C-alpha cells in the first residue's frame, strides 16, 4: 500500500522498510539545488513561478524551490528555514553593486568574477586570546526577526501532514563558523599553536548556536521530524583534523549541542559533514547523530557503501550518496539511473536510507539528470528493492 511522503520518511527513520526509498531534495543548502538547474527543471515541468533564493541570498546561489517544483520532482520532505536578522538585509540592500555580502557574524562573500561569490571575508584573523573573543561584536541570537515565519510554516506543514519536515536553521556549525571568522588555515594553526584559544572560540560559537537553536525549536520543535546541524570534517581522502583532535576539540561541542536539541524536541538529528569521515562515524553515533548526510561516495572510504551499511546501518540513517562530482554533472540519464539503483541496493535494504545528491546540485548538472534521479527512485526504489 502506498504511503504518504511523511509516512515513508518516518518509516525510514525508524529503520523499517517503507513502500519505497524516500527522495530528499530542496529542503536546505545541504540537500539543495542551485538556481540554474532549478530554472531548467521548471522549464521541463512547465512551471512558471518567480525565482527565489534560500534566505533571500543570491550570492549563495541556492534556489528556494516552489511547491510545484518540489511536488513535480517528488521530494518527500519540506524544509523550514530561519532568516538573517532584518538589519542584515537592510545593510546589504544598501551596498553598491558587486560589493561584498556580509552576514551577522561579520564574515561574508566577495565577488571573484561576475556573478561568482566566494566566502573569503574573515573578521577576526588576528585573534588569538580569550580577550580577543570577549571583544568581538558577536551576533544577537535573540533578535526576533531571525525567526519570523518559522512557527507559521512549521505548523502549516504539520497540519497538512503530507511531507516530512526538516528544520534547517542556518549554519549552526561551530567548526565552520570558526573557519568563517578566522580563515581555515588560521584556525587550524590556532588549534595546534593556541589550543586554549581555539577551544574557547568553539565554545563561544556553540553557545550562540545553542541560543539560536533554542529559539528555533521554541517556534517549530513540536512540528519537526528532523533538525539539521553539522560541520564539514572530511576531505577527499581523509579527515581535516585527526580523530584525536576531533575528540579533544569538537566532539564535546557537538555532543553538548545535540544533547540540548534532544532535550527540546523529538526530531531526529540530521548531521551534515562532507568528505571522508569514516573514522568519526562511531563518535557521531555515540553523541546522538541519527541521520548522516551527504555520504560523499567520491571521498575515500565513504565509497564503500557495503561497509557503511554493514557497520553502521543499525545505528544511522543515511541520506545522500548520489555522486555530484562525476555522475550527476557528466553522466547520461541512464548512468544516473544505474547509480541510483546501485546506491539504493547497497544502502536501502532494511530501510534507513534516503536518496539525495551529495550536497547541493550544482550549476553543471543538467535537468535531465535530476529528473532521471527522481524517476529512478520512483521506479526502482520500491520495496523489496529492484536493483535493475
């Protein structure tokens, strides 16, 4: 018997086999789609609607797909997003064309070529002491304009009871915020040269993230099925920091944030981390991660999907796995179909797998391949799984 999209996802989150494997697309930047392929999808589906960006942030470039597009592609979830503070929109609205976009943490993006923006503005690169942390102008997590519309949208989706609901407050990622504030090379150096400072900075960031999360959950927590947090911890072949450094610097920070979330909502913790993070998966399970995303199959041991499923499939739900480096941008629709079937066949048995692209569907991905991915899920994702 066919399930609703929400029933399908909830069954999957419970590590049971639903009617078919769910498809997660367009709910956040982690499962999103850039504007160029989103426009192409709308043309393919004959949908006429205004272009919108998540967070009304064109420089990020990620589309906010309208309901008609999400329904046409068959996404089984919907996202609930927060906002930048109103003052940030006002300030950036007054800047001259091509000037950098600055967020509420003081970091931002500069235009490196026409229409291409890069997150290269770091407001505290020289900081190295606790006094520097105390002197920094931190964002206000209590600004109510951040949460405008969150309660209404979450309640609307919950009342409809059609789709799984993912809460996606923007970048409550302590490690990545530290990169934004100092620059990646500077912060990694400080983790070695100034470890007390690095730890103090991470805990300061986590405290603000926790306040933002608390307000977000006050607005939406009772309606959510998943809540997204994370930190990019891997590279193409290994970790960005050693497992020992993760356990010393970041694991306590992540554990504290996850414990706070679980004290406030029944939503599953959806943790986004790119790259080869195989060595950290036991740690992530230990601190309460429920859903791991994006399963970057092109990165080191994350390509061994059979080992992932065998070792951790009872503890984690996997979301992602459809390659965005080679298959989606460069493959034919038939190659996309075969890859979706392969990944579902390895991660899907017994439930606990949701199809999604590995991070955002980028500009180089043709609409035909996005459609092929979704079609393969519908046609080959029925339980018992069709591996053809």
